[in-house]
C-alpha cells in the first residue's frame, strides 16, 4: 500500500540501500545536481523513470534501482542485492517541482529486480503532473505524467503517437527523440520493444548486451536495461505517458501462445515465456494489480477512455493465440505462407488470435463505448494481404491472415453494433500500411467497417519492398505501403476528423537523424476508410 504524505528519512533509506550493497557510511549517494558523476558512481536511477496506465484520478509511476544496470551476476540484478528497498516519490503540479501535491513511499521489490510500480490515486482528472523518485542524497530525473479526463468529459482534440519494432542492433532511436519533440499526450508502444536475438545476417550498428540471445531472466533483464539506457528512449518515457502491449520479440520471434518457433517442448517454452514476461513487467509502467505476472501468465490488455473523445482498447495478440496454422517441423514454426488449399486449418472457426475471453472483453467494451472514436491498438497487420513471395503464394500465418475467423468475428461485430469510428493501429511489419477494413476482403463492394494504420519500425530493418509492392493490385483495400523507411506514426484527433502523419527519420544508423513526413492520411468521422490528406 502506498502511504501518501510520508517521506522516507535519510537514515531509513540509507539503511535499506546499504543492506542492498549500494552505499556505505562513507559513500552516500551523490546529489541530483551531479548527474554525470552519478552514472559513473552508480546512480540508482540510471534507467530513468516512466509513467503509464493512466486513470482519471491517477497513474502508475515506474523506476528500477540499477546502479550497475548491466550487471552480469544473476544474483545481483542491476548491481542490487538484499531485500526490498523503500524509495520516496514526490508529485507536483508544476514542472519545477515547487507545488508538491503528494509525497509518499513505494517499494522497489527484490523479486522484480528492484523495480517500482507506484499506483497513484486521488489526483485531479484531466491534467498533467510532474514527479521524481528520491533516495538519500540521490534523486531521479523529473518525469511528466497525466491523468485521464473525467468519464464523459468533453474533449475536443488529442495528439498521440504510436511506435513499434526498435532493434538496438539495427540502428539508433532518433525516432523516439523526434516523437518526444512532438509533445504528444501519450505514446502507444505496440510491441517489439526489445529484440531477443543476436543479429547474424545483417551488419550491426550497435551490439546487444551479453552477446547471446536473451532466453533467461538475467539476459532478458539486461536486454531491457540496455534499451532503457538509450537517451532517446529514456527521454520519451520521462516526458510522455506510455500505454504498452507486446508482440513476439519480447519472448521469441513468431511464437504463438505456448508454441515456439523452434518447436520447443511447450512446457519448456512456457518457462522461457515466464522469464520474458517477468522482465517485461519489471521494465514497464503497468498496473501492478492487473499485470503482476504469475509464471507464464501476465495480463497486458486494458482499456483507457479519454473523456467523450476516444476509447482505446490495448490488446494482447500473442499470449492467448491458437498455434499458427499448419504448425509443423522443420520449417513451419514461424511465419510462412499458406493458401486455403494447402492449409484449410487456417480457416477453422475455432481458431483465435486473441483467445475467446479477450475477444468477449473487446466486444463488450466496443458495445458499451460512448466515445466518438474507438481505437483498437494491437501488434500486427489486421487487413488481408495476399502475397507472392519466393515462388510461394498465400497468406502469412503470423498476422491476422493466420486467424481470419477471429478477424471476421470482430469486423462483423463492429458492423452489426454500429461501433462508432473504429480505427485499428498496428505494428510488427516494419512497414507503413493504410488500409480499409472490409467485411469481405474478396469483394470490393463489401462495406468498409473500420480503418487501419500500421506503423513502420523505429529502427528494425524492413522486409523487401518489391515483392510486397507487386502484390498491391491483388489487395485493393490497401491504399499505401512502404517498407524502406523507419519512423513512427503521429495522430491528431478531433471530434470530426483523425489526421495520421507517417513520420520518417533520414537515416536510422545516424544518431542525429532528421525527421520528415512521408505521407498524411485522414479518417472522417462517420465515414470509415482511408482518405488522402
């Protein structure tokens, strides 16, 4: 339980940190004013801060104590040891931290690598707050959080961004810096926040920590810590509240539920998934009551309502999946192309991308929504895309094309219930897409019931452009495709219009890359479908 208005004393906090091996009587923490020295001397807040999971009366504040963030000793994650540590936090109504409205304590839990998930309640709705964590003579950087507008409150406009697929080895995270500069209200992280593997096929710009594929709890922890040390990602988290979900690389490429791309025994693979989910929790500003992991299970799907303007359903497209269609060794464990003739299983009505419990949760939320816009935020391409690739033809088994019955149920539900202004946001493909979502993709006269925008990668290399582009005539519901550029999506939402800017960096291998707008699209309220802007 968080106790507001109680600030830890220096002696009490030093006792806890000394027990963790962080300080001695002769070597207290350095002050916040000596930040550069703090890092080299073992800054406990080296991984920065983050906020997320907002509500009308609060949000989650995150940090993780890590004076040695890439410690290779599994017994001392982040250079910490000993039991739980109590840290202080301050929340202010101003960016200079003069008007303090809340002081309290939170626990950095040893079991979760000394991460902190302070679930703050009792604040005013619809406004920004600033915060920092404190400990002895050390303080974290100042972060910005925000509460949601009160339920039903009139909201006229909102700016947000969404991003996915940031491979540390493929480039720098300058796209995150430019997204922060746009001053969005929040950012959606739609998966592949980290990459578990070590690049073998392409030249690398930077190298992953440990030099091995992340597959155990210590290696997943270190991978997250390495990413969180990136200054552009750290700044984005400090200044912009986050809503998060995952895709595959937080665990293993193209996994589906308990089924591994590499045909591992499911019970063995679930041990790996448990380690990966635990590390995800340790590094994300998610609700501790909702998302605390239980072995290989962790709930990340959630719903956020911004007054009467937009309701966002964040989905989990990995944990509850049916296994991929026609899953079989030696080479059908990951993404592969299948036709209806080669793989009739793909069409099975009993297969689900989301799992039937999450499907029901999504349908119920869409039916009850009173918002002007309804955003479905998830990890992969939803629109059908018929491909001809490497002398093969068919549909990808890893995207929604691998689960067309689930897609049909969702789109039919949106159509029948007349869900207002349904828009889908996705990632995973390292490509931009702008799509009409039709009830029947094989019929151009079929009604458009929703709109989809897929963002390219922050840094991960894109798929070959030409073979995918050649298939565009076979997919007339796709208005735009581009896989050669890296970046993110910026959205300006008003009551009558959604404007979507596809933003691209000049060169992901350049840490000082510039930014520009590749294309702009719109969705008009009451008229589903992509409109060129």
